[in-house]
């Protein structure tokens, strides 16, 4: 169905809550361990994040909070987490400051490809 909509079969995915989510254990013990193994065996790559914008913490989180949460030191590669929904109106407002922060530190923004940095959390279920 996805191929019909976008013209190709994607190979990228992100698990809701990340591979480390523990909520899934309430419904199916061991599901994340099985999914992590299965998607990779099928040729897909899953991605987690190493920097969270904190936009999942509520509705329309303050821009200053998003910037402060997103602009962190100490990473060679950054895989940020942002959400795109009608309750995240402040996330796009924070992006110019966040992008500038990383550009000033010589980070490059690149698409996710098979050769890109892969960030995985530890699987907790």
C-alpha cells in the first residue's frame, strides 16, 4: 500500500516510543525484541534518537524549552526527535534556532540513507 502511494518500498522505520519503549510489555511481553530482530532480518532499518526536543511532553511546548532540550553538546552525530502533528505548533517555530545552533558548530544536515548514522536504543522488552 505504501509503494502505491509514494512509488517505492521504504526501508526506514521508527517504532512508536522507540525500540526502548516499555509500554509495549503491558500488551505483549518481548514484542520489541522480536520486532527489532524481524525488521532488520527483512532488510529494514529502524532508527531511534539520541536528542529529544521534548515536544512529546505536552501540547505546544514552549519554544525555549524545545530549543534548550534540542541544543546539546557532546555528540559526534545527532539524531533528533521531533513530532509533526496539530498539537505541535511550536515545534516548527523552534527549528530555526535549533538548526542555527548546530550549523554554528559545523554539523551538517543530511537525509537518512543506508549509509547514514544509525541510532539505536537498548531494547527493554
